[in-house]
C-alpha cells in the first residue's frame, strides 16, 4: 500500500472505526498503483462482491473510473482513474503531505 492508504489504515486501527468508504478505497488504490485488474481491486476491497460490482459501475458512470478490456482476453478488465479524478487525488496527496498544526485547545 502507499503512504496515503497506510496513514488512513493507522487512523482506522487507532480509533477503531472505518475512515474509508469502499469507493475511496478503490480510488486510493488506483491512484497509488495505477491501472489494476478488477479481480485485484476486489481482493483489496472490503466491500462485498455485490457491492463491489455496483461501486465500479457507479464510478465509471460518473466518470471517475475508466475501464479497459484486455487485448488477449476481453473478459479481463483493468480500471484506472480518469484524468480529472487523478488531478483531484494529486491535490489531495499534496495537501496531505503538508504539515497541518494541531488545533490548539482553548
């Protein structure tokens, strides 16, 4: 996993809550790893199989993900972020990398 997802995993463990939605898990994984076959995305997701399929369809429909069929086997689909979604994640990564001082107790 990448730095961004590892940081969120630590938050989830420390606070004992779910910080990431299945949609954001998929988006973050694609941002960190690039084009990924659907089977590998499913294996890394905490969503059920039915929910996972619906999430992928919804993210493609709203132009967050793009899908490419394999040239050797058309059943194999690779997903990746669209250009604008990648730009949004670039901005998130840059913002997350900046040090944000802790809010002062008042």
